[in-house]
C-alpha cells in the first residue's frame, strides 16, 4: 500500500517576485454533496434537475413548528468517508446554528457542525509522479445542510429562488495548509474526488455543484513554512484570502496562480494583505473581492436547540468499516504486484472504480499486461474518441477477455486481433466463434509457412542480397509473408524461418 512505501515529497512552488522569491501555502475546504436519496433533515428528494421548488419539504421551507430529523444514512456516509481518509471517527458530535443572511435558506441560519464534528483528523496521499507524493492532512469533516439557489437572470427586475438544494446534506472536508502549489491543489481535489467515488459517498459531479471547494491562499518567504511546522504558529504563513465556490480543476490552478501573484505584488509594494473572501472570474482570469472574511464569532454559532447531540456506537462504525471497498491506492498497488503492471498503467486502470472492475474481469485467467494494453489502448482509446464512458462500452469484459485469451494462446495474431476487436465492437458476438466461422485463426503450420517464405525469397533475389548485407532488412520478408497469408501467419514462426533461410 502506498502509505507503507517511502516517497519523495515534492518541492513547494516558488514564484519569483520583483524583490525576492515567495512560496505558496494552500488549504482547501471541499464541500461534497452526500450521495443520498433524501436530504439531511427531511425526506425530500435530492434528484438533480427537478422542476424548481419541487423537492421541498415543510422543514426545508422553514414552515412554523417544523423540526429537523437527522437522516441516519447521511451520518453513515460521513463515517464511511472518514474511514476512507484514515480519519478519527468521533462517537460524539453535535450540530450548531450558523447565523448568517442566506437569501436562499428560509430559516435564516445554517445547521452545521463547528465545535464537535463527526470526523476528526485524517490524511490523503496525493500522487505527483512516480515515487513523488504529498501527504495532506485532513483537519476535520463535518456535516451541514446546503443552501438553495438564487437566480438573477430570468427577469430584469426580480430575482427568483429555487429551494430544491436547500437542506441537501454536505460534507465539508477541511485540509490543513499542507498544499504547496496550484498543481498539487488540483491533484488533491482529483484524489479526494476519486476516493469519494470509490466509497460511493459522493458522485463528484462538479458541473452539477456536487463537489466544489473554497481555496485558501497565502504567500510566505522560503523557510517560513518550516517554522510554522515547528511552532504551529499560523503567523509565519502570511495572511490568507479565500476563493469561494471553485468547481473546475483548471480554474482552481488559474485562481491560485493569479491570487498568489496579486498578494506578492501588494506585499512587495509595501502594502498589507486584507483577509477577505474573493471570487474567481474565469473570463478575465482574475480574482475579485467579494466580502471581508468572517471568523467563527461573526456567525454567532450556538448549539442547535432542535437537535440532540449525535452519539454513535463503535460497533456501528465497525459494521461500516467491514463493508469498505478496496480504495484506489491499495488497488493500484495490487495491480502492480499481481498483474506486473507499470505504475502508470495501474494508475490509468484505477482512476475510476468501474474501469478497474472492467479490467479485472478482462484479466481473469489470462495475461494481465496484455489485458491492460488492450483495455487502455484499444478500448479506452476508442471510447474516448467517441465520447463514451466504460459503462457505454459495446464490448463486454468477457468478450475482450476472450480476444486477449486468443492472442495469448497464439490462435490469432495482433493484426487479426484488431480486426476481431472491430467486429465485436460494431457487431457483437462470441470472439472464438467469429474466428472459427470467418477463418481468422492464425496459421501455425510450419510447413505452410516455410513454403510461403521460400516463395517470397525466390521471387526477390535482389532483396535477399541486400538482407544478407544488412540483416535488419530481414523484417521485409516477414512482412511480405504475413501479408500473403492475410495476416494469419504466426509472426514468431515466420521470423525464425526467415532467419534460418537467409543464413542468419
């Protein structure tokens, strides 16, 4: 497993200012929508794309006398996420009211967790290349309800509110300021998304807003971060600014780079960074001020009087732990060990749980490396070209496994295999039957192959002389023989006979 292996920590991103070099310090707060059919405190649907205000229960609309009731499944999903991030599961947690003006949250406050979160400290290993990784510490995960959506572009004089998202369960996953560059930040979000999707606790659909993040950025002089690590004194890291609601890996990187350079320019010009919340404008490629940054006391948090503290039993946590799937790092390490794959191929195959499951079925009982080559290069390449996902593949893992098995057994050559793959992809069918019925089986009769070699040699005396002077040209004869056989001649057998006939 990756966390048991030694890896090199990547160097921090350094930006050259006008007067000196600067390093970045980044922390992320990721809001992941809990994969649940019902909301956190009501039975209303969480289905995306429903008619506006159609998924709203009385408690979501803050009708008088309506009280929230905790959704046990959402709690289980938070616990499962914590276990997946190797985090501390808190058997005691509590909900608080965060008082703030939310125009699309009717109750006028958000039910969240501040003082007693459901999940404590954990970690994520973020791959940055072969043998290079960043260990990012997770500070906490807490449950909270989402707000609705304000719509300002439907009427020139009025704004509209859609409460469908109001009360949807969110997990806020808060990292320590351990990320040291834009690329690492994007890689961290990608790795977290991958883990959540493996766990089935969040679908990670960033386009629908199901995974979005707030990015905290500050700059400091080289060596300051190491002093922070020793003292845990945040003043070494410089004043941070928060960039809200990022839902694109590319925009996350662009926003961090712009914000870091903005801060450097201000400090080097003798100014001070104002702690504030900012938004990123992708059209202009810049961040702009949204509001001054609030601290916890500004929200006037207090324990939610409508909800008792949440107490769970260790046995319940253990039951959830017993159903945990194999996670990406462990699966990747197993693929390298059991199938002899390269780190790169194993990473590609484990990027999505569905891809990994497909590959394992293909590789079952045959050559793992050969199976990986066909899954990655032939199948994934074709699906990507057509804009399809693995779930839309017209070739089942059993069919592709049969093609790989035919290659491994020597029944078909690589060229014939590609023709066979095309037939199965477009027409379907049993690969073995197709080979038999269409006469595609590889010719392994050495007598027939030797006769074909003799015919090609006899017809090309000039080429024979050239090949004897330059043995590398012998491949021409192999190609001609395979071509004459319609691609059916066994390439290894042809090579051996050609070499013998030419006296090599």
